[in-house]
C-alpha cells in the first residue's frame, strides 16, 4: 500500500473543492482506493489531500499524470504543491 500526501495553497477553497469533486473518475482511473481532504483551521485555502493506492507505482503514475496537473491548474492551486509518497512499513 502507498499513500500520497499533497499540501498546497489554493486561491479559493470552494472553487478548488468543485474541481476536486469533479475529478473522481481520474482518481478511479489511477487506482485511488481512499481519499480525504483537510483544511488548515486558520487558513481554509491551505489544503492537505491524502490518497491511498495499492502500490507506489500507482501513486507515482497518478501524481505524475498530466491530467492531475491540469486539474490542479483549473482548481486554482497557487505555486508548487508539496507532494510526497509513503509506503506501508
């Protein structure tokens, strides 16, 4: 199992959430098994997203996909997101 941890700032959380919710088929295509999103209580535009995958290879394919980058742009992600991949220990 693998987990992606993505932290980024968005220009508007509500607009970001609309796009995030609309790309569920993309998550399915790349093998997302579980997903969750969180906001910093002091700054709702500071977002943390967790996705669980069956393997590191599937997680890498998802985070490197052009479709994900395009959807992040449409969602109003500001700057470069911090993306990390962890494997079950």
